[in-house]
């Protein structure tokens, strides 16, 4: 849905963006031409609401950063 609203390829979102399961993404609309609204993304994957309640965001959809532990997912 974001790629459609923002007018960008979904491949960019699939390969370069990662949002935590409980994160917040904010969009706004701008009317640059009369009667034509365009979407802009203000925030993507914001987890400030979790930190405000001393909660850690989930690690889902992310990969471990080192290969030292063979038990963790690497690909």
C-alpha cells in the first residue's frame, strides 16, 4: 500500500525498509495542484511509543549482526 500511495516501486520498500511489528508509519497529504492530493511519508517504523513505556521493540524482521552465534538466523 505504501508503494502505491507514494508512487515508488515496492522493491525499494521490500529490500531497504524494515518496520517493527508495533511501529507507527505516518503519512500526510499535500494538495500541490487543485483537486490532486499527493502522499508524503513523515515517519516510517517509529517506535518512540514503546520507549516511552520502557518497552523494547520486537526483533522480528531483522537479522543478527554477527556470525559468531550459529544458533541465530543469518539469511
